[in-house]
C-alpha cells in the first residue's frame, strides 16, 4: 500500500515519526546521531529542522536525559504534561482520552501491553498521524484530517509552544519549535483540503 502513498504524505509521515520519537522517550545516542544530520533551508520548517540538527550535534546526553525527566516526568510531575486530557481539561484521564480510545477502536488500533502511557500522550497521537499519512494505518478518506482536528489541533500547538519556551536544553526547545512550525503547516493544509 505504501507504493500508492503520495511523496508529500510520506514526508509528512516522517515529520510525525521524528516528533513522536523525540517525545516518546529519552532520545538515545543513535537517535541523536541521526537527528544531527538534519540541515534546513530558509523556510520556517527548514529553519526549525536546521536548529534541531544543530542542537542534536551539540547535545550533552546527560543534560538531555535530565531535561526529559524534569520536563515530562518530574518528581510528582513534570513541567509539562503531554496529554490531550490535561491540556484540554486541566486533568488527566478525562473525556479527551475516552474520545481517543473510541477513535482508536474505529481505526482498528489496539493498545500495546508494553504501552505505559495513556493513549492521549502526544507521542502516541503523532505516531498515529504518521501511520495515517503513510498508509501504515488503513482508513477511509478524510479520517486523517478528522483525527488531526479532533486530537491534535485543539491543544498540540500550545504544547509545542510551551515546550519551546520551557525546556532547559536546546534540543527540546528545538523540538518545540519544529512541532510548532510543522503543525502550523498541517493546520493550513487541512483547511485547504476541506
């Protein structure tokens, strides 16, 4: 099925996968090495990619691990809670999580036993968008736009802005800036398709 997917959608899928990888767990040395090869261009998205590549090249793995912990985990809780429920209601495990689970059921996505985070975690939602964009997750026409509008657009731009502002390391600030730039393009593109 991937052979019939548009090249632009494959590139979009890679952006979603990149963001999901960087937010789902502490980036390991292998991931940092791959990301360090990113170079940008003069577009806002290209500038954000270039900034991320530079940040990965200069990253101190221990500082990255500490920043990840303090930003997303913390003692008690991190500075940011990367969940749709929290950003939309101020509480965890609320109605937005139930909507995500219902849409996962409709898409035939089953929760992995290895998954410790609720399904409304930003990295999980980004992975689903990557799967929809690339065709790895089969869905009816329009499902991708609906999923984005329902589960990312209402809160993820604010989350990425918060990350760009509040992270301690250049790497996670760059991830925030990349997420902001990419989701801005996605919002505009989905609006044009409507």
